[in-house]
C-alpha cells in the first residue's frame, strides 16, 4: 500500500480542481459528494498505509516516494518527494480522518448557502496543502504547502465576504501570518546557503556535523523558523489573528483549529527537532513564550460571550501546551496532545455549529440557556469535549496528554517548576471557562427558541468524535492505569524514548488531576444559573474589558504598527519619489532650452564665446 502514498494529497487536490473548474455547473449534491469523497478516499488510503505500517514497518521506519525534480540550481537541488515517518503518519491520519468528518458535517451546515461548490473547493485545497506540508521531504516544498494553507485560510475565513468585517478578519489572518512567514523564509534561505541543501534529513545531518551546540548559526536559523511557526500557530506575540478568524463558517474553524493550520508550527518544530536541540536558547524561548501564551489566552477565554471566540482562545492556550512540551524536549508528549486536542477541539467546534444551526446561527452564550433537554446530542457532545478540554481525570482524552506534558515540564532543568506552575494555573482557568460555557448554554432558563432538526451528517461526526474524546487517551496511560505506550512506541524511532516516569513524576501529575475538578467547582459556583455572569456582563469593568480584548494587543499593534504604516502609505500616496525624478527632468529640459539659445549661427559670437572660455581656463590654471 505504501506506493499509493502520493494519492493522499493528490485526492483532495483533484477534488479541489474539479470543483474549482466545474463547480458552478454542478448541483449542490454532486459538489458535496465530490468534496467529501475526495478527502474520504485520502483517509481510506491513509488508514491502509497505517495498518500496513503497523504490520510491517519499512526499514528505518521511513518511506520516501520520489515524484520528480522541481529545481536544479548550482549547489542546490529541490525534489518533489514525499517523506513518511511515524510523526508524519500520525499527522496524516488525523488530518484526513477529521477532515472527512468536517466535510461530512459541512454538507448539512452549509446547505443552501451561496458558493456551496466554492466552499468545498477551498476546503479540499486546504486539506491538500496541509498534507503537502507534513509529507514534504524538502523545506522549500514544505514552504509551498505552508503558504498554501495560509492562502486557503484567507479564502475560508473571508468566505462570507459580503460582510466587510469578514473580509477584514481574512486580511488580518493573512497579513499577520505572512509577516511571520518572512522570517521563516529567511531561515530557509540561511539553511540553504550554509548547509547546501534543503532536503530535511540531509540538512539536519549536516547541521549536526558542522554546527556546534549552542552556536550562533543554529540559534539564528532555529529562531527564524520558529517565528514562522509561532505566526501560523497563533502563539504569543502573533495570537491576535485567530479569534477574529472565527468570522468563517464553523466547520472551517473546526478544520483550522483541530487538524490543520494552527498545528503547523508544532509540526515544524518536531520535524526539525534535531536543529532545535542545537539551539538551547531557542528552546528556552519556546517554553517561556508557551507559558505566557497559555495564561494570556486562558484568561481571555474566561470572559468571552461568543462561543466560538471562547473556543478560539482555548485553541491558542492548548497549542501553548504543545509548545511547552516542545520547549522542554518532550516531543512525544507534545504530539500526543496534538492528537487528543485534534479530536476534542473538532468535537467542540462542530457541537457549537450544531447548536448555532438550531438557534438561527446565534453564537452569544448569554442568549442561549436551557438547551440540555432540547438538544441532547449537542449537549452530550459538547460536555464530553469540554471535559476533555478541561482535562477531567481518567474519563477524558485531554487529561492523559496534558498531565503527561505537566509531568515532563516539572523535571525540566532550571525553570521547570515555574513553567509547571504556569501550566497548572492554565489548567485551572481552562476547566473554569470550559464549564462556564456548559452551564450558561445548557442549564438555566432558555433564552432563544430551538428550531429545525439535525440529520445524519450532523450526528455521525459528533458521535464518532465524542467516542474518540473518551477513548483515544487510553493509547497512552500512566502506570497505575496499565502503562500503555502505543503512541510513544509509534514515535520512538524518530523522537526517541521519553524519560522514565519516577514515583515523584506520578505524584506531580496526580496534583494536576485535582486542579480541573477545582476549576469545575468554581464554574458551578459562579455560573450554574448564569445570574452572576449576566450581571457582570451587563456592566463590564476595566479588567473585564481588557481581558475581553485579549489584553489589548490589537490596540497596541494598531498604535505601534498599523497607524504609522498607514500614515506612511498616505504620505507616499502621491509618489514623492516621483517628484524628485520629475524635478531632474524639468531641470534638464530647462538647461536644454537655455543652451539652445546660444546656437544662433553667428560665427563672431561663437568666436567670442570660445575666447572667453579660453581666457577663463588660463586664469584658472594661473591663479589656482
């Protein structure tokens, strides 16, 4: 089955091509079938490859499929080749399977919308670009997929472009991530110049051979690449674009947050972890930035009124946990949290979409309430997802992965305990805001009537993702629950074995089990009937307003970057540089007209000018 690897990215790309070229001529049902089936085929092939891999892994646990040579330059060759190892295999399975469920959900959620075929074309292209990103064997090809994901996010966030606010959100997400991508491109060029190749594995081997541990070149290269990863994953200080990206359709939000765009930065660091091991200062910066991101985003989520913005800030915070793991070298723990987060975050967004569909697309949690009995499937789905986000012990997938991260962070040398405290505080706030939404949306009095019904395209993804959110954590369990190591076993050939779990580590993780329960108790006390929260929301104080705006980073960037740049644009609107060129041209023409007057055809006057010039020249030579 391994020879079919190229079909995994090719299938959704083919679907996007068909829908892009023929979408206006296709009925909505055909567009939905093509869009969903193309990703479903990719998922089916990915599962077959995964099963074949489990039965008989290729030599060195690496599969390379060369397709063609793209560029041949002096000293540099770029091949279009697919590189599959355990990390890429895990990513491929998550992207295709969850992508298929989101496409299926979209067939009902987007029914009746203008641009139905265009939507599925964008969605297919998004999945194809992400698959190219994770399967690329060359950094330049990876960058093509990286930029493809960015373009598709712009198209999907601004899908309802008739609303100016949606267009603004799309431009914001595109520009912020492009700014970060400039640094990433600089890092790629640096690696090409210094190491002579962009093929990832030979490049990493040369970096290990030529660059010393902690040297300037690996630190600079890793830092530049990290900036691109932070931008794509909406980490501090690039986190401002993601909450506004909720302007897109809810299934788009699920795809961006769960399986594709925002996890690209995590994948980049894991894929190049050999380079990052040569740059310990960059790893330290990753862990500190992750701790800041976790707390900033969690506090902002605590006061949001839009259900999708709550989930957006939770994504920023949860990606922060992944980066926290990477910063301390717990690569497998970060990838395990990627897996669990992909499942429960897709479940939360699709549950939010199912709620909005039945409430005439209302997303304000203060206008909901009492939906526990009227929307039982959405209630149980969201409750399971919220439990996993809050890391409720034992019963939720998020508990297993988050506690694994916190346990690894505690033993990190230097500031490990401080980072662990930040992660633990973030877990407390996460549990509080997760169940704040549960109590406000599903309990108390109803505020908006429920209409319509949900069919199989809505129910099937919710049920499957809910089951995954309950069960997938058991792939990797602590010793007192069996000590299964299925994820670690898969990733071991690439990422190595994690440090052995001591008795103290188990106690440290056990401390983390108490915090989510405390957060739920706080949420129950404050929000179980919604009264306290609704009164506070009616007259928000200065602190609440600050948190609601994400600590004012948008205003800060507006003052420091946007306004000065726009002032410069206005100053250059009439092209003052052209004025200099015009002045030179005018002066030349004037000189031409002046000299032309001397050409009158009188020999005596020419002789006089010649004599005057000769006298002036002799005078300069004599008296100079």
